[in-house]
C-alpha cells in the first residue's frame, strides 16, 4: 500500500519516483539472481555462464546449503572456473544451517573468494548471527526478512550482520526503506536490495550507503516496459512513478 501511494504521488507530479525522493536516476550495479539454485555440480557451470551473459554481469549469486560442505565447495569451484576470477560470487544459504555449521562452512568459504554469505542461519536469531559474523571473515548479509526499520535497527545493534539487504515490501514500503537507509548510513552498513528491482532501483539511488541491486526478471511477462540490464547495470526508469 505504501509503495502504491508513493507511486501515485510521483505520477501525480509527472516525475520518476527517484526524483520525488530527492535523487537522480542513473545506472545501478546489479547482480544476477535468476538461477544457480541447489542443482548438481554438472549443471552449474553452464548455467553460470548463461546468467553472466544475460546482461554482461560482474556478479552472480550462488545458492549453497547442500547436504555436505564438500558438495557446496565443489559447486562453488565449478562456478568460479566457469565465470573467471573477476566475477563476484555472493552466496546464499537461505537460513538453512544451524549456527555451529554456519561457522564451520563460513570459515571454509573464507578462503574461496566469496563476496558475502547471505542468511547462513535463521534471520531472527540475532545472537547466532552475531556469533557467525564475529567468527567468519567473509561479510554476513541479512535483512530480506526484516519487518520494518525496527528489525534492521535491532540486527545492526546486535552486530548480527555486515551488510543489509531490505525487501522494500517487508521493510515497510518506500517509507520504511528510507527510514532504514538512514539507520544503515549512521552505522556505516552497505545496503543492497531484495527483489522488486523496479522499485528498488529508485530507492538505491537515494540510499547513501547503496551497494547492489538484486536483479530478477520474474515480473517481466506482466510489464509493458520491463527492466533490462546492460553491462551489469540497471538504468532507473525515467517514467512517472516507479515506471511500471
């Protein structure tokens, strides 16, 4: 509802949402999050190459959390061999590990050039996530399941993350995002997005510690003018409102 109100407010002024929020549109760095689920090692290399080629990306997300650490490392190694040393590889466990196993796998990943480790354990176990962040060198990413700016503030205070990635819907719409961005700025926490790239691209342009846009094209079949990625960047829509 909040997102719809802001969209209508910007359309009434004939301006893109980013301008109504006090910013300027521009290219936003994006990583491809359209694939690399919990598939076998034989399939990940070709899929990784395809995902990079879709928009000449410089980053692609890899889902981990297979039955064993060795399986995860084999998949990660196959992706790295396929895309080369210069492509950034954030990984996502989707809350699939307990704290001790997250620390064990996180330490193993410290030597693998992983860009960040996302949701290694339950998102709301702030104490557990703080332990992981303290004992693993690779930055810990969290936030897609935080509800409202208060959730982000509690996690930052608990030192339960190094990077923050709000979901614009769950964090409270545009209003909640803007409040969360201020909290992250004060704490020096980089902010990425979770889903909703059509809205999130506008919001990252007015986020002082903006980091990465998570790009998915899941809404494209419904949109007259879907977002596209060129040289690893999304160009923010200059149409009135969010551009949908």
